[in-house]
C-alpha cells in the first residue's frame, strides 16, 4: 500500500524525480576518486586508507565506499560499530576499523562481522584479549596511542602497563597502532612535530605493528608523518585540510536550491523574520527552497550591516538578505539578469563558486560540519564513478 502511494504522486513524474525537489545535492564520484588518487600518490609507499564515518561525512557511504574500493582502497575507518556493520554489507572483503573502540559486551559482534576495534584503553585491550582466548584464536585489533590530544587512546602510563603484560599480545593480533593529530590544519603549529615524535617513541614500547598517524592535514605535513598508513577524510570529500595550501582538492559536493518566487520589494521595507534587513532602494528578492533544516545555518542570516554570503546564479552573485528561515532563504537578485533569476531556476549554495571553507567562515564553523549537515530533503544525484 505504501509503495502504491509513493508511485502515485501526480506532481512528481516518474521520469524526473528532481522536478519537484526543493534542491539538488550533486556528488561527483570522479572528483572523489581524483582526490583519493592524489593523496595515495603523495603518501606512497604508505597505504592510503579512507575515513567514511558519519555516512561518509554526509555524502552517502553506500555510493562513496564502493567507489573508493573500485579505486583500490582496501582499509576503511568508521566511528561506530553500527556504521561498520552497514559498511560490511557493502564491502565484504574490506578491512574495517571502528574508532570508538570496544563497547562492553560487543566483542562477539566485531568477530562475527570481521570488524576490528581500535582499542582505546588498557581495559579495552584486556577485554579483547579475553574474548580472543575464549574464541580460541588471536583476532585483529588496533591500538590508539594518545600522543597529546587527550581525547581517546592510551596515555603513556597505560602503554607501560599493557607492555608489561606480554600475554595480552599473545592472545590478540595487533594489526595497527595509531594516533591522531590535534593541529594538522595548522602546518606551522609546534604541536604537530611534538605529537609525531611522541607517537614514534611510544609505539616502540608495544609489539611491532603497522603505524598510522596522518589524517588529511597530516598527509600534507610531509613524509615524516606518513608511517605505514594514512587515514584521510575531509580532503577526499573536497574540503581543504589546511589554510593556504598549494594543492586545491577537487570539489565533490554541490548544493543547488530552487527559486520559488521573485518579487520586487519597495524601498523602506524590511525582509524576513525579525525585520533585520532594511532595503533603501527597490530590490528584486528571490526566495529559495532551502533553509537551516537543509544544513544552511541560521548563523548565515544577514541583517543590516552584516557582510552577506553570496549564493550564485551562473556567474552572478546573489547575496543573502535577512534571516535564514527553516525552509527558505531570501536573496538579492537585483544585479542578476531576469532570465536567470526566475521561478524554478537553481541557485548554487555550495560548490565551485561557494567553497565549503567560505561558508564555514561565514557560519563560524568548520568545513566538516557544513558537509555533515547536508540536507536530506534535497534530491541526491551521483555522477561519475564508473571507472
Ligand atoms: C575523522 C578522523 C580522521 C580523518 O580526519 P580528516 O581531518 O577528515 O582527514 C582520521 N583519524 C581519526 C582518528 C579521525 O577521527
């Protein structure tokens, strides 16, 4: 019955699922693969894994992970066990690690789905070793060393403690030692080298295993940070991992939204909630079908005196005017030719002309959050990826 109701919708013809969509998110899998290949080459001879947590940073793990697998990626990282189980269904032969590590009582699930926890404490290591003993075989797992982030992982004292219990490492198979950088987006920050040196020293107190330190930003810091394996996320998805970097990663995500209505508003009036934006001269205002519920933050609201973010109609900028609503944004299209700024036309809100970093700056956040907030209401279009 539900299926019938869905296909019977008269407004949305079957041949064009995007016709009634308020917006379109386009995800360019060729650009994703180009970014992966760039990082892999840079990190050689280290292995290039991929971080696909949080639904591949909001892009859709069901498309992203198989595309990366097709490009030769064999090791994947997610945050949670649930994410790992979904990924296992997509990629039966991939090596999968879970950053969150071992929650009490979940070891059997890891084993059954052939998923590896990244063990974050001596307690987790002991629990995994105990599970291996009862399973009668050493099962692979990674260990996270805290090199100065103070978030997850074993501090030095715990490394000492487990290193003095060799039986633990007879029971389990140590397949990875890793750590994470706090300041890789700031290449000149002294904490980078401090963490690199600390990781290198601490890992040698554990039995030998492949080592991994670098996220996207870490890869750009140079070969000394690559060790045996690198773990990029944001750069794969077109985010720039550091300010002022020479290399520009290819744009993977574009968000376009449709114009619902265009009006000319009289001088002296105000636009939108709170009447925060006054107009001095008559202005043409386009209202688009996108708002903070679609991931375009309320913080991007542009009242009087606040420099607005520009959306784009072709090459023409269309500044945000007034408050961002839940479902709507008002743009000044006075300077845009009328044939472009018309009902039904698509406006670029994220993409080649509006980089993630620019929106993140305006919204006082990071490019990561712009991606993970990407709207679920817009239609999704995947292009490329048939290599
Ligand atoms: C998210 C994450 C990464 C990937 O970081 P990017 O900055 O997106 O490249 C790597 N390692 C760990 C531990 C992470 O949590």
